[in-house]
C-alpha cells in the first residue's frame, strides 16, 4: 500500500529536561512501520542537552523549543496545535511504542471510522528498578463497547488507556479545546478521553488486543511527584463532569459517581503506599489517606476501602501464610 493512500498520523512528544529518556521515545516513534507518519516534539524550555539531541535527528522530526516554561497543558496543546496528521497520539518523553503500534491502532480505526470515537491498545509497565515489563491491564476489555460503558468501567479500574496507547482524531481533539478544560493539571489525558466520548454517545470505543505501548515507572513520573490531595480532587471533579456531559440517565450517573468514589479510594491508597520509605512514612501517609477516604465512603466504595486497608495494614508474609492455611497445605 502506498504511503499517501493512508491518513497521516502525528505522534506528539512533549518534553522537558529528560534527554536521557527522550532518545528512546523518539527512536520508538521513528521506528514505526506505519508509512505516513509525522513526529513532532515540543520542548518545554529544557536546560539540559535536549536541544542538541533534537537537532541530531535532522529532518526526521519537527520540533519547537520555548524560552519560558509552559504549563503541562500548554505544552501538550502545543504538540496538538502543530500536528499535521488527521489522527493524533501523545507519547510521553519517558515512554515508548512498539514498532507496530500506529499500524495496529489505525487498522482498527479505519475498519469502521464512522462509529469509532477512539482506539486504544494493550499497555505494559516497566519499572526502572526492574528489567522486564509486565502487563498494565488488570482485565482484558471487550474489543468494542459504547462510550458511556467505557467511561463507567474506567472508574471501576477495568480500563487502562494511557496517552501513548490511545489514538483520536486530531480535528475532534482541537474542536474540544485540546487539553485545556476544567482547570485540570493532572488528569489531562482522562479529561480528553471524556470529552471525545461526549461528542457522540452513540459511538463506540475499540480495544486492540495487542501490546502497543510501554509506560516507564521512575522517580520523576508526574503521578509520583504530585500531591495525593490534588490527584484525588481532580479525579472526583472529572467524574462529576463526565456524568453530566455524557447525558447519562440518573441511575447510570449515580453508578458512575459511586464507582468514582471507589476508584478514588483505591488510587490514593496505591499512590500513598508507593511512596512510603520508613515506618513513620507509612503511619503518616495512612493517616492522610484515611482523612481523604472517609469523605467518599458509600455502599459502593466501602468494600474497596476495607480491602485496601487490609492490604496495606497486614504484612505480605502474613497474607501468604493465611493463604497456605486456607489451602490446607
């Protein structure tokens, strides 16, 4: 198939002071087997050698550098504003794609473009302290589902759609104002997906059952450095806005909000406990998380709260011993 017979796809990479990780991300974008590709990098006033790295790629990529520091939303929007492709994928500067990522996502998108809101694929997690990537998918979703069901299942922690594994139409993302909405600074990717899904609630979200993307977990991740309270506030605010703009019936809207409460509790527990370093850290973080969690307890979130509390209060060795006793070994 000739290159120009396929729609152009832009891979947008926002970056700031991550030259050591950016090179791998860039190479993964340029190694795609999809023939009609546009790679654009938005350098957010980096003070390391990012500029030298970008210039070394010559005409293989397009990039722009700012002299003043932009917000995350501004930098993400600049990649979208400069996109030349009909379709857009945002790749973080610390993550990377498999060579067939764009081809697999586009193949699915073009199969029935009129009914598809967005396409996403399987993801893997790679921790900087470990050598092998593991699946980031706790459950395998259906290959196609209504947009409202997709959002609802997201708040049940049954859908995982990082930006590097998710493809949307560039025109629709721009029509919805890009990544600027609701004053969000942390859940920009989730907010964008909600906006795209709200454009036509009769459309569907399609899942590609192949690994397309690897997310790298390291000390500099935004999710690891932002405040727990800020995360919980944005997640809950987005759930309320999503229930409204998706025009859900009252019962479905209530279910989404209940699920959001449970999702929030699960998330803040995970975020807090992943940061503990000492026993003192664990006690102070747990106290902090309990204060946040009790605000969001209801019939749906209470079982999650109890499970998470037991998970982080009971040492793993005891849990393992209890499982052995239960199995009769």
